[in-house]
C-alpha cells in the first residue's frame, strides 16, 4: 500500500523556520517527481515547490523563492521542505505529491501556522 505522510508542521512566529517532511512507504521517492502544495483557509490549493525525479532540478513559486528549499534524502525515502523567514501569509496546510506517469499520490497534509 502506497502512503505519503507529511510531518513537521507547527505554530511558529513570523521570521521563524520549520522543516516539513514527506515520508513514503510502498514506493521509492527517487523514482517520482515530488511537489509540495499548500492550501490556506478559503483559498485554492497552490503549488509551492518541486524537485525532479533525479533530484537534479528544483523549482519554486515566486512567493517562496529564496525562503523555501526542497531536498531529498534517498536513504530515508523522504523529501523535505525547509521553510525559512516565515510570514503569516505562509499559513496553510502543506501537502506533498508524488507523480510518475499516471501514478499520482498525495499525503494527508500538515498544518503550518505563522502567527505572533
């Protein structure tokens, strides 16, 4: 059974940092393109960052570029999203997604709240 599990969300003050994890079971994450999305209350889900299958390329939404970093740990079969210089506008549920052709898997999400 394929499962993606996000973790690491928390309540943090503006300017703070978090590291989100997307751990997989039932699939090898290095075989998949991995993307992070987020959804704030009352808003549509939006793409945040992505990393290619081989991990050689990554891309970011303009709103997070320079603050967020996506990376892989092949040994742990996990993808991370490092969130720095957090703003209240970053408050959302963050989801990871693994895609390979027609295979498309989502995690259940982890809540990030940025507030003083």
